[in-house]
C-alpha cells in the first residue's frame, strides 16, 4: 500500500475519530469520570501534534479510555507528520481482541488487520534453511504457503506481543517483510510491563533503533510505568524523547497555567488481602473462596473472580454452579475462541447494565469465573472482584473491572486471594509464581504498617522496583547451544547480535577464529539468535474451531481444494477470531475434521468443541 493511499485512508479515519471524540465530549450524560476521560484524550492529541518520532510514556489510569485515546493519538500523529502505519500491540489475546473491536467500531474493518494467531504457520519457512539444492529451494519458496502469509500491508495492524517480537527478531521472510512496515510508523505498545524480564534489554535496544533510525514514534502504555528508562540501574535503558510524558503531570499543567486533572475520580474501589480474614493466616482453599463469595453476594449483585490457571477456573466454576443455583454463572478461558468469548462478554455486559439501571433488582445475580483474559482492555463493571495473587500491576488491572463507572455509592471492593498450591499449580508457571511471591511480601508489609485498604500506587511501585530493577542482571536472554563439530556455545542474544565473541570462541583454537574473522565481514550470528529468541518457549498451533461459522469453514475448504489462495487468505483473516492456540501435539491434530499440513490449517471436529467450556480433548494441552 502506497504512502498516498495510506494518507487518504488516515484522512478519512481522522474525521471519524474526531467526530467520535466530539460526540463523547458533548454527551448529555457526561459524568465527572467522562469529563476527565475527555480531558486526557485532548492532552494525548496535543502530544501527537508535536512529536514526529521518539519514545514516550503514555500513562493513564485503568478505565480512563486508553484504547480510544491511543487511536486518536495515532491517527492525528500520522496525519500531522505524513507517517506510515499505525501498529497497536498488546501482550494478551483478550486485550488485542477487545482493542481491535473498539478500533473497528470507530474506523471500520476494511483497512484494519487483526493479527494474533498463526492460522497459517509460517514457522515451516525455517525448513527452507536446511535445503542446499537451489532448485528445490526455489520450489519450496513458491509453495502455497507464501501466498496466504500476511505481511502487514494494512493501514492499522492490531497484534500481540509475540507477533511483534517475532517481527523484530525473527529471521523468516514473513517477519522480515513485516519489519519493513514499521518504518516511519506510529507504534502503541499496551501493558509494556508484561514483557518477560529476560527479553527487556534486547527489546529496549530495538525500540531505540526503531525510533532513532526508522523514524518511528512509540508510545509505552501502562497505568503505572515500569522503570525501563532507568539509566542508573540498567545497562541498556530505553531512551525517552524530550517530551517523554504524553499526559503531562499536574505539576507541569500548573506551570503551563492549564486546568489540573482530577485523578480522584478513578479511585472507585478499595483493595483488601483476603488471607488476613483468617485468624490462622493460612492460604485459602476453594471452599474459603466460596465462603468469601457468598458473604459478598449477600450485599451485591455481581462478582468477578480471576484465577491464575484454567484448572483452578474450571474447579471453582463447578463449585460456584452448585453453590449459587439461581445465579447466572459464566466461565471464561482461552479454551473458548475469541468470537465465543466476545459474545459471552457482551452478554455479561448487558446483564451488568440491567443490574446497574435497577439497583434494587434482586432476582438475578451474576458471577463470572475467569482467567486473567478479562482483567485488561475489557469494559465490564462488577460490584466485587476477587483476584488470585500475582503481580501488583495485574491486580491494579483487575481493579479496573470493579465499579468501573463509579456508580456504587460506597465504592467497590477488590479482594486478593492466596490459594493453596494444589488448587492453582502455579509453581510450574515461574513468572506468575515469582510475581505473586513479591506482591505477597509487600502486601504483608503494608498490613504490618496498618494500611488497610492497601495503597495500590505504592504497592505497584515497590513491585516494579523489586521485580525489574533488582533483576537487571537477568534482562539479557541467555542461549546455550551444542553444535556438532563446532563446539559448545554459552552466551546471550545481545552478544550474538553484536560482537558474537562467545560464538567465535566456540569455533575452537585461535587459527579457526582468525580464519572465520578473515572470511566474514559481519560477525553477528543473526540466524542463531532468531532461532532461539522466543517469547513463548513451546510452539503452539492455531486450530480453527466450529462456532457459528459453518458457512465460512465450508468456503475455506472449497477454496483450498480449488487452489484459490487469494480467497484462502481472505477467509483466514475472517476466521482468525474462531481460533484457539494449543500446544503442537499429535493428539490435537487427530481431533481435527480437516487438516492441511502444507498450509498449516487445522479445523477441529464439532464434537471436540463444547459451547460452555470450549475446546476439549483427552490431553491437558492448552496454553495458559
């Protein structure tokens, strides 16, 4: 897509975005909360009109309307500086799905690509590198796969952290084609603190490269910014722009003679640690969670319970159904495809709205049991939230689903749960376990200091200090390789992409090293680094599931059978919300009604997809 075409598209988007902002500003039901949301959106637009490239911090409280403010920023930034594409990236599928829907609601679907699952698995391109015969290689490169792989030619790309990271560091042709689309772009990175610690240095350096060399304008979004720019503690910090804050602080606004932002409107709920309710101060069983839920449901009409694993969600869901036979009970995990989850979330929203409109309405109560997929980027408004202990930043996100619109006269309540190991099995999930332990430690310190409810701003800042800055030595991705005939290599990704000293030393004696240096102009080990730098260690497959899409599935199969790959590509885009990511196991493939291994397209049998709990097989093979 040419720059002229992009300019025309974003000119049309600008009209739609500004009309949306104006209508929201002039709304008759303009609450103090919506007034502040409008003020924040206006400040974001102001920054978009003065910064062409650089890295800035986009800090807005949960529930402040960050997605639409970010869209407004991106469109105005691109129009004002005649930039290229708008790239929106988030760490979790749930945020990507919700944000993509919000963006499409404003600008339409035609030039907005939602790219989060490799329905077509371009990983098979790595096999090309093993082929030495050029005739065979040429034949492979022009296989049907190359016609249906997506190369990010749309005006707006909404994608996941995994896809974005692969685009930055992957060595396949698809990722290289996507990488060039980042030139002169506006990039919005949501929930940037979710990046795994051992990838931070390479990520920081690449963002600096994108802004300084590729003229990208990058926004780092978070309710509380992680200290990735701390040049006193980090060896490779992010280099922020001169005007580093998209939303100026109240001190800056005061100096400029502008109205201050009333952040008090976002204090809509209080947070309590549930484990101090017990005299023995022991970790909780699921029965204890049920008791707490029962106690709270006596005075409220809706509750959200977020647990760390699918197993815990399923176990609690079954118990809640028995305990509350007259209530509406909802189950949400990534075992449901995106379209299914979005339908279910919309149903939840409608029930919550009816409850809010009739506060004395007691006949129906709603309880949602879910994994973390609902805690960020999902516009729902519950009376009470229960959250399994994890990072303080995630608890703050979950808090944003409690009394979101500030309509409860006494505010909402959030309870942090600490479940026994056998109920959550999180020790196998290292990151969740470590985050939970750090948060628990700082929560207990606040309890000892008599802080009740908890001070979440202080808790999050302390958590970041401990989790990130005290782990700065772990911010480089370590790589260990055994190569036959070439010696063992133990180093890290940063070294492979710069001096490659350890890789050269692994070649053997000094004569071998000198020969290598004389033979090669570039010493970096790009291929080795790209093969090992993965955000997710275990590869997954995207299965297309049967959920109200029978006609689309039949069209896809017919298009594949007739070798109409242009139509296949179009249908794959439409079916992306009907996919579930699973670990690459033979048992999963055996549950498919259709499988094209050449294209990497797999369709699940209808009997293996349950309308209540989603995908099901004999294997516990699903990603968390």
